[in-house]
């Protein structure tokens, strides 16, 4: 004999709606979990993506660093050559400046003598000109020969030449009158090659020549060459015939070795 179970409660509306609500509640309770898992997975994926990007960027930086080191290693010999050329250039510039200084200190004797001739009065005669180094400038061991200069080591500038000593000049001669000697002394003080304060009369004495029986005044005048640079006397030097020195100094000025 078969038994049939009939539940009439299921047919009632209030019970059927409650069952549906329970199912809905149970379904809605799982939604935050799903959303949280999806969000966490997205964050993990973003972190992994960022880590991957950083790793790729680091690899690119390492590759560039290796390339730069390789380029520097290739350029190292060239940089060494450049440094050597710069050192040699400094030596050449120093030697050129020293050479320019020597040219600037030179005043040719021909120009000085021509200037003296132009200042001699018609009634005065120069018989001798003696040159000597001033005692204050003369070295203590002047009797011993100076050692020959040795070339400067490679990469080092040559030592500049020592300044020229003061050159004393003693001019001797004859004149007709004492007035002629005084005039000559005054004109010497205007010479651009001599120091005015050092041009002075040492002695003057009238004597009678034993042969010609002429009465002449013998004199001695002491003076000293000045230290005015030759570059400041170009017009005078050119007028006195020192055209070669003038041309050299002008070339040095055009090349920038000597200040204009």
C-alpha cells in the first residue's frame, strides 16, 4: 500500500515567499566575497605588472651602464692623448711667453748708438763708449763661467730668463767748451733708451793737445740704459733703424703672445 505525503503549507503564499527570500539572502551574502577576491586579484596583478616593469627598466639601465663603460674604455686612450697635448700646449705657451719677454727686453745697440749720434752737438766729439754691469747687479761669482742652461724636462715649462742687469755706460770725448758738454748731458736725459736720473757728468777738464796745440775740454759722462719695454718704443726703434725687432714684436702682438 503506497503512502502519499502532502504538505499543504507549501501552497500558502507566506511560506513560499519566505523560502525565496532565504535563497535571495544566501545569494546576496556571497557577493562581497566575490568582489573582494576580484579586487585582491587585481591588486596582485597590478603589483606583479609593476614589478615586471621595474625589472625591465633595471635591465635597460644595466645595459646602458655597460654600454657607457664600454664607450669610456674606448675613449680612455684618446682622453690620455688629449691630456698630454694640453700639458704640451701649456709648455709651449710658457716658452713662447718667455721668448716674448726676451724680445721685449732687447733694445739693439745700433738703435742706442744712433740715438746718441743724433744728440751730439756739432762742437762735441765722442771718442769712446764703455759698457759695464752695475756692481749691485753683478753676481758674486762673476769670475766663474755660468753653467749652460739645461733643457726643461718634458711636460714642464722652461724657467723664465733672468732679468737683464743694469748696463752702465761711460761716454768719453772732447768738446770745445764746457757749455757744449752741459748741453750734451741735458740731451742725454731726454733719450728714450737711458735713465734721466743716471745721466750725469763725472769729469771735465780743459787740456791742450800736444800735437795740434788745440785747447779742448775732455769729459766723461756716466749714464745707464733704462728698462722700458721695447714694445713701448716701437716708433723710436723704427726711426733709429731697428726695423727687424719692430717686425718681430708686431708679429707677436698679432698672434696674441704679447699684449698690444
